[in-house]
């Protein structure tokens, strides 16, 4: 696949972090995690640990567990408490990890690559979703565009260095088009939505929940998505390296809560949809569509996911979104996920 011809400005994580840090909303009680007292391993004699978890108002098991206070219950067993840090998007999440304000979070596949490129100390501890339809190329209701091939010469709204951006150029390559055959318009999700609705652009490459909101509420049409090219756009759970090394039992506890929450969601689907709908202000049909498209999971990071990340890293390098090639396998640590699944299996 030849994608290197498209001209885009260089984009590094440091720039993303500077521009996005204003979107970070740390809780007033945010603090660095405290290590256990070395004098005793007994929970009662340990100093209480504060676990800083990143959260966004989204449809995701992490948010469901937050609403149910299941993290608080699990961490209390380890003399730890939760501090929720509201951070909008991957770049500010990694900025918070870099400055020791965030210990655990879930983020998209692209921010993981750019964070690794910037040498931010983190571990990729689990796969959080396995969807191939959570990014799509949309056209307006009634659009004469019926195929990707017909996008030649058209304006397409997309946010650079996102999984939607990656998917867009893989789709046009599959359709036999070259990067120069389309007019990518670099816009944030909210600005892109306005441009799409007004007709200022012909198509929109976007992920959830904007995707389902546009389809369900506005009648937009999915021209193509990741499933057309066997493209998976996963999310990953990440941990600040020092925190994970000092408190492996808390990283395992975090993943145990997520897996149990996912199991509960599958068994109590309607109640879960109601909770998500109330928390995000999205209607139930949109929530159901998001869940279906995203395909939430709590899994070890397999070789297939590492390979996908390697392909993404090469793509980002070709597009000058990163300035050096990284090896995604270097940040993967499945120790915690495997222990979490073993504990659940043994009812621990």
C-alpha cells in the first residue's frame, strides 16, 4: 500500500499534548499514587494508595463500573481509593501519565503509538475493544455518492492522526484511488459534524459515538467502514509504568473490575443501556449501536494486535505524523491481564 505521497504537516505527540492539555480536567483531589509502607505487607498497616483513573463521558464498561462504584469496592480490599480524572482524549491522558497525575486509562490505538514515540513511560496492559465498525466513512442522507471510488475530487472531513484517518486512506487505497485524488479537510469531531450537516464537505471519516449519532439521529449513510477492509480499530488499557511496577495487584484489580463489568453488561443489557443513556445524554438506539460497533472486550494483547499496531506505526511515519518508527511490542505487558483472568476463574 502506497500512502506516503499525501502531504501533511508533521505532528508529534508533544504538540498534541500542548494543544490538548487545556482539555484536561483533573479532580481537585488528584495526587500521585502513594507506595505501600515497606514496614509491613498487611493491608491494615499500609499507607492508603490513591489510584488515579482517567475517564470520559462515553459508552464504555469503565464508565459503567464508575457509576456502579465497583472500582471503589475492589480497591478497598487493597487499602486503596479511586480518584477520577476527567481527561478528554488520548493526548491529554498521556500528558497526565507523563506528569504522574494519571495511573490507569483506556485510549485509542493511535495515541498509544504517538505516546511511545514520545518516550512516555507506560505499559499497554489489555485490549479494550475489537471493533471493525467503530470507524466509518459517512455521507449525507440522499447523497449521490454510492461508493468509495466516487470520492475522487471530493472533500472529506477527518481528524489527523486518528484511527478514522488511518481507515480513510486504507479505504481509498483499496478502491484504487491515490491520496491526492481526495481533498481531506482537517477538522475536530465537533467542527466536522457541523461541516457535514451543512454540506460543506462531501463525506466524513469518524468514529463512535459521532458515527452512531449521525446514522441514528440524522439519517447519515455508512459508505464503508473497517469491516470492508478487515481493519480493526482497537482500544487499549494503559498503565503508568512506575505505578504498575509498584502496585501490580491494583493493576490486576482494575482489569478484574473491567472484565466483571463487561460480563454484567452482557447479562443485563437493557439496564446497562439505560445507565449509559442517562450518563451520556444519548438516546437508547444510539447507545445500542455504539455497543454493537465497538465490540468491547477485556483481553491480553495478542500478536495480531501487535501486528496491527506495527502497520499503524508505519502508516503514521509515512504520513509524517510521527518522526520515528516504534516497536509496539515493547510496551505490551500481558502479565496483569492474565492474572486478572486467572483470579476471576478461581473466584478471587
